[in-house]
């Protein structure tokens, strides 16, 4: 899978900007925000490779979701601190 941070992908009937990509145990997770100027929905989704086709799915396991949330927070912590310190 070649999805990278700052890529724009088609997802959930819209275009989404990739804010973070997390890889763990042969799984890939994406932290996405809608790329539309007036929409501000976000998604954390799991990418599954089924016979060469990628499918986006929910994260059903709580411990898996907790790991991804913590990893996103760690990955973006410098940006969060900068934002807080500048306000």
C-alpha cells in the first residue's frame, strides 16, 4: 500500500486528506479528515488487503482501537504542543 501522509484519497463518498498512517502487525490504519472546505468529519479506519483490492473497514476490537488512538496522539504530539503553546 502506497498511501502516505498528505495524500488525498477517495473514501466514504468523498475526498479525505491522510493525516497519519499507522502500521502494526501487517495491518495499516489511516487517520483521515474530509478534504472539503465546509465539511469537517474525520475517520480512523483499518485498511484490509483482499486479493489485491484494498477495503476500508471499522476497527471493531477495543484494544486495537486504543493502540491506534494512542499512536496517533504520539505521532501528532509535537503539533498539538505547538498549537497549544501558540494560543
